[in-house]
């Protein structure tokens, strides 16, 4: 069942980044998430595909987040540094630094591709010693369970 009127948020955001963000950074990320993944891409052949990027003006960001331009500038710097978002110009060039973003007429925002990837814990294969210890532990447990205690 697909939930209508909802916006998906990547799990890695909650699992890895949420606790480290300040309020303005959180609000900005959520607005960018809403403006991209929260909309269907009407130009795509696949009508269920979500938007990947969106031009968002500074005044829109201010209105939607309730944050000052300075706070949004600082938030952008942090979100780019943490690789949560990418900022592009209208030609599609990535603008990594505040200096490159300054003076650009339109800034296009998108979630970083790594933001949507799941956090998976690597399960290491047990070493020979660990396997041996596990086997001994199982055997000892089985023996103890089969023992009858008498007076």
C-alpha cells in the first residue's frame, strides 16, 4: 500500500545524521527532501518516479524553514560537508563551497545519492578460534542440560 500525501525520508538520515544536526540544518534538509522526493516527476516516463532536484529560492527556504539567510547559508555549508545534499547551478555544475554559490542567480538542490543508501552493518565471518569456541560452548551447554543432579 502506497501512502498518499506523504514524503519518504531516507532511513540513513534518521540512523546516522539526525542527532548531529542543528535545527536550521534539519529544517533545510526536510524542505529539500519535500521539494524533491515529495513530488512525482511529471517529466519522467515512469509516473511513480520522484523528483531528483529542484530550484528553491532563498526566499522560499526562508519562508518554509523560518530561518534567516545567514542560518540557511550556514546550514547549507554543513549539509554539503556531511554529504547530505548537493547544490548545483542551472547548468548542473556542483557548487561545493560558499564562494562558488555566492552570486549564482538560481541554486538547484538535491539529496546526495549517498543519502538514500541504507546503512548496513557488516557481519564479519567468525575466525577459526571463534568457531571453535562457539562449538565448545554449544557442547558444554548441551551436556549441562542433560545432567541430572543427585544428592
